[in-house]
C-alpha cells in the first residue's frame, strides 16, 4: 500500500543518476572463442577504476550476453580473467564476449537496482531471468474528482490517489474490487460515463454503487465511504466492521429496515473478503513472503502478498537460466527483478539466508524511501506462513514438471502469451454473421481445458442493430450476454462468467466491446481480439489486440497459435451454421404459418389446392370449405384471420 505519488523526484532507478561510459573492444567473428573473449575483457579492464557500477557483456552482434554489478568494477571484471575459478557457464559466456559496456553509479546499492533494470530490459541469456512480462495490478482510489473512483491499475503510478497492492493477479484484484463495491458502494465508471448519466445504471440496481452520478448520495456521504474504504484496505478492517455493525443496529432500532438490510449486505461483503483468503496472514502486517523449491533442474519461487494482515493473492514464478547458480542466489536475483517494478513492503520474508542481504535491504530501502527488512522467520505465525508458501512452491513445481507437450502445456503458454494470471477455465469466443445486414445472428462458443463445451454454445438473433453495422451487432450481443449475467449472477458464483473473452475482429471490435461492458459496469473481464495479420492470414500471422492498444503476434508454427486459430474457426463454423439455419427458415416460411391452428398437413393441402398463399388469402369462405382436408370451422378460422375487419 502507498499514498499516491506521481513519482519520486529522486528515483534511484532514474537514468539521470548514472554516467554511462562506453568501453568496447570488438573482435570480428561470431564463433565461440575463449581467447578472443579474454582479450576483449582484458582491454576493457585496463581502463576501469575501482568504482561501483554495472557492466554488460556483448557478443559480436552487440547483443547483451550478461549484466553484472560490482562494488569495484576494476576488481570484479578482473575476476573473469581467472578461468580456473569460473564455472562452465561463465566460460561459455566469455567465449562469446566481444565487447563490454560500463555504467558507473554512486553506490553498490544503486548498481544492484540498475542491474535488475537492465536484466529486465535486455533479458540476457546468461543471467537468471524472472520471466514475467505482466505488471502487477493495484487497486487505485483515484482522486481529482468530487466522487473518487475505485479501479484496477497497472503500470506507472502517475494518477493522483491512493494505491493498494500489489495483488498477485487480475483475478485476485477483481474479486476484491467486486467485494469492495458491495461493501462501500463506490463508483467504478469512468469520468466521461459518470458525466453522461441521467439515471442510475445496473450497478446501482444490484447494490454495487451508491449512484453519486444522479445525486442518490451527497458528496459528504460519499467521502465517508471513501475514508472507510481506505481504512479497510489499510488494515483497519475490524474498526470498519464495528462501525457498520453499530450503524446497522441503530437503523434497526429506528425501524429503518431498508437501511439495516443494506448495511447487513455490506457487512457480509466485508466478511467475504476476509473469509475468502486461503492464507492466514493475521499479525503479519505489510509483508511479502517468498519460498523456493528445486527439482529436476527447475526452480519455482512462490510469493504471497500480504497487506494490512490481508492476503492479496499469491503467484508462482519459474526463473530461467538457473544452471550452475546457487539456489539462494537465484532467489536474490528474483527479488531484485521483482522489486524493480513493485514497491517493496517494510518486511520481506524468505525461506533461506540471501547472499548480500544487507546490500539488497539498502537498495530496497532507497526504492521505498523507508527501512526494508529481509528475514528468515523462525517461529510463530510468520513461520507457519512460510511453511505454507514452501508447500505451495513444491506443488507448483510438481505441476510444472508433470506438463509435457500436452494440452496442459499449450494452455499454460497461451495464458502467458495473453498475460493471464492463470490458465482460463472458461473461454468464450464471439462472432456474428449476416448478408448485408439481413438475417443477422451473433454466436458464442465456450471452451475449457478439456475442449469445447458445446452445451454452453449460444446464438443471438440480432434485434436492434440495423444494416451491416458489425460493431453495433457485437455491442448488442455483449450487452445482452453480460447484462443478463450481471442480473442473474452478480457475485460470479455460478461458474458462468468467462475467464477470457476472445473477439473475432480488430481494434474497432475491441473498442466496441470495451465500451459495451463499461456501460454495464464490467471492467474486469480479460478481453483479446484476434484479427487477420497484414497479409490477411496467408501466413497464419494473426494479430492479437489487447485492451490497452498493444498488439502481439505468435510464430507461424506455434502450438498456441494453432489452438487460438481453432477457437476462432469453431466460432466461425457455429455462427455461419446459425446464419444458414435462419436463412433457410426465412426461405421456407409462409404467411400461412401465422394462422393459429394450421399445421403442416393442412398448409400443404391449401397450397396444393389454391397454388399460392396469396390465393388462399383472397379465397371466399365457400371456396375454403371446398378445399380437401379443411373443415367448416377451420375454413371459418382462416377466413376470419384474413378478414378481421368484416
């Protein structure tokens, strides 16, 4: 948790803190050559001074092979010239080195921070890598408005407001925001959507918002809700619950049962947030917990994130390039790269002693602008929490090792590519079909880890969107699908909410879907649009559009690409089939279908006798009576249907 600061004026990670000096000795030839590598390092080492800083090993193409930090650059780089003390891994690195780049810093702690920054930027093949491209989500109570908005936030903290986090995943932050909306009735809509309202939206109807947009609560009352939310997220949940209980008792005493019921629901939401935490973190305060498990040449690091004694989720990391690296060193490298992005809490608990622990604490304290302590818990609640983290790390590693070239591996790689916290259990894919706007139909298919779930497929007959407006059709489909979900399962306990929504389309479709869901108050569903690439799919290079405007592509031979194409092709098949059925029914339809009580047999008899439906309509009552298979009462029913006016 932290109070909103747009940025620290003296950020030790800022590029202006460093004086970069380029010292390169390039040797021609890209083949591994130990003597050539030693010569390049030796020439650079002669120019170095005993200052702290960061060095980068470069190959013949200028690609970064390795990033390291040093208290004394001259002494540290000289160690690479002593081959007998180096591992095989480092000797392979030296054999590919053809140049070095040097950055001096003011201290070794600053060098450690810059090292982590460079590793994340360049992803060198000889460094331990925390392979995690996703920024961690926070809850932001955004200020600068009379009625602050509660929202999920990723990336740089530029907005004015109070940030709470990190949360381990989008799923954990979304669950918390949903519960907080029930607990504090804070708005989640954008300022532009807020300003356009003239009546409460669906969130007010399902008791997730106090509707400040239309004056259902005044500014002072809303400010009190915001204060309670900050207290709750800041670890004062017991005090907040006590206040709500007192207010509920007072309302009941005054026989204001409607208010008492609303406060009761808020109290239940508070209980849900605390009861849904699988980790008992009471008494821990603000802390992160990390445990490492090693097996089969792989390592898993499990992280728990605790703020105000509340568990805000956990995540397993699987660092790469760990061969011939001590386990404690791997954990230290993971922490350095993790906190390059996330503000360090006051306490970091680890399951083993770290090399250079004091230096890491100094570097993290510079980031947090307060003391940061790293310790190995020995007893009590902290020790039990560490044991739970260790079990989770071992289980996560076992699951990882159990994956082969199977569907489970493809699903995991898909989740990583699409930047999902977990493998999606329910994927919904949407498309629509029409002929110049006629007989338009939308479709949704559903897939899970075991394959397509065909009994969950749905068709949507387009009712409102006209002409050939694909965007309006998609908006209608999304509004109907998620509007119904919000009304029937707002707490998302029925297993019918998707973990991922795939849209067949590009930027325009993505924007349409985002807007439609925002109007419903749904801002936490993972959205991805899949569109044909620059060569219209000739090479299979689909472009994946993210809600924030980014685009990504997969290699043409990627199993993940094949899987996502299969999902897209299945929704194509289903929506085209639904459209053909609708056209067929329209072609075979007859005006006689509208007459109640006229079945297929009588309809055929009438058409055979009169020739066309229009002649049936024009026939006199006596003519209808003479038709085969038509009784006097049926004839009267047909005649009256077409001649209701007399």
